DNA sequence: ATGGTCGGCACCCGA
C-alpha cells in the first residue's frame, strides 16, 4: 500500500477553506496535516472536504490561535494529543492508520522575537516544548511513526536564505537547532525531506512582509516530514509545492509532500 | 536599527 501525505500551515482553515479544497482537488494527497487552523474543532468546515473523499479527521482546536488537524481519505483513529510545556495550546494531534502507522502532527511554538529566554518568555516556552517532546519520545520508543508539521525551526544552512544573517534570528539559532536535533534523535526519526532532497536551498515559508516574496526568495524550511528508521526507506517523492505560496490570499507557508510505500 | 504584512477578534496579540 502506498500513501501520500502533505503538511501545510494553513493560517486559518476557515478563511482559506477554498485553498485547502484546491490543494485536495489538484494534488489529492491521501492525508493532509494542517497547522494554525485557528478554529475550534466543531467550526472546521468539513462538507467540502467530505465531498472530495476526505471523510476522516482527527483534530485539536481552540478559538483564534493554534489548532491542528489531520484530514484523511483513509480511516484514521484518534491517537491522542499532548500539551507539552503545559501551555494549554492545541499544538499536537496524533492519528493511527489501519496499516499501523502513527502520524504525529505538530505546531511547535514560534518563540517570539528575541532568542533569549531571560527577556522573552516565548523563547523559553519553545525550548521547553521541544525538551518535553524529546523526553516523551525517549519514553515511548516510537515505531512506524511519521512526524510532520510546522516545527518553526530551519535546522540546516541551506534551509535558510542567508545562514550568517539568520544565526541570531529565532528559528535558526544554535540552541533551537540543538533542541530540534535532540528531539529528532530521541524519536529515532529521519528527516525524510532531506533524505529525498539532500542538496540545495529548500524553503517552505516566506514572510508576508516581503514586497515580492518570489523574487526576494528570503525563505526558510520550517515545515518538516520525519519518519522513524523502520519506515524511512519506504519514503520517496518529497517535494514542496512552492506554487501554493503564490495562490490568491495565500498562507505564508507552502505544503510539503512525501509518499510512503508500506 | 527599524519596519515591513497578515488573521482573529474586538484591542492588540501572535506570527
């Protein structure tokens, strides 16, 4: 069995319902993981998704902020949602497919502007969130698992438009990258996107503030697909749908895809 | 060093 999975920070699932429908209609991933739905679960618009065959969903939501959802053509059962760092935020949901694969969908805290937990509480919360993810993964010994989402960290030099300029910018600081690496290691995860596309600049996010995001191309790879080592060799065909950043009234993130033959 | 743009929601907070 082969299935294609996509992850997309949608920045309001209600406002951008038409873009979700466009993605589902044109690309038809079997599973779509969304972040920043900014909606209570009961207000996520499901009718159009159902009509396209996405009849299954697991989600966590809240009013106005955060929110994660997994839309699926395949049956998926709720496998929980954690509240790491005890923020009271809807930032994680897990679902299990009938083939036994568990999909973890995360929206890691962005971390504010200043990369110093002494003066910026949000940065400390981001690091604590990653530390608690790491500790949970160590305890759980994950198998047959896929982790996706907006991790709000671009770990590699070629995941950002200018490594030197970004070193002190939240999302590309050494301490964040170390925390992310420990979390990845603890879960036994392989970076599937970079397994498939090992070389070259690769981004999934471009700021709304740029005059011409496409020409300036000051991007970052904040959105990730990881797989545990027992299924990482089944993965292929990774890509970023950069075009979606240029759609009408877009999200500032583009969807990331991978296919697994399992 | 600064400001630039969004979305939610009801004033500014978060990104």
